[in-house]
């Protein structure tokens, strides 16, 4: 086995550096957009987390799920260009991650209702790897089983009781 194929997990220090680079990038974007925001950096579950909060409605235009996903990808690319390493950084703008988790919980509830009505399994729409991970966590908390199927943009989660 080649050592080149072994991927090591980043250290807390590496993740903190990712967070700092990401925060600088996001601060520049907020300045360009003339939006005031407070940034919080954290390291959780092997990922750097950057949260942006603001008073008033300044962030509302940026907190839509698709916009947050796009900004997260741009931020990851900015981090990667500075560190030379792939980033799994998570960006939260104005509580968008909590909002998305509640939406995913609603999708899981609808899937569980299908199971309760006799379906052997229920499929959810395609989503990002981070969202699938959240779904797997939600499903596990409810004592059910979930698996991901498909490739690329079509990858989705299927929920069952066994």
C-alpha cells in the first residue's frame, strides 16, 4: 500500500487554521457586500465550523440554503488554495444550519409516516454529503436504519426499519 493513498485526519490546530482562513475570506465578502456580521469559529467532529450572525436583516439574503452551500464551497476553495489541503469546513449563516436541520427532520418525519403506513422503505431527495450525514444521525436517533445510494448529485438516502 502506498503512503500517498493514506489520508490523515487534520489536527485541531489544522482545523483552527482552516477556520481562521475561512473567517478572513468571509469577512472580506461581508465587507464587499456592506453587511455587518459577527463570526464564531469552532472545531466539531473533525471539521472547522464558521458561524456568521448579524443584528437585523443584513444576512437574510445570504442565509438561503443554496446561497449558504455556494458560499461554503467558495470558502472551502479559498481555504484549500491557502493550505493546499481539501477542506470539509462547515459554514453557517444566520442560523441556516439549524433551519436546514429542521427541514431535514420534517423530511424524515414524512418518510417515517410512509413506513408506518406499510412501506418497506422510503427515499429522500438527493442532497449534499453533510445533509445526508445529518439525516443518518436523525434516523439513527429514532432507532431506524438509513443508507445512501446513487452517485454524485443524485446521491440520496433511503430509510427503513431494519
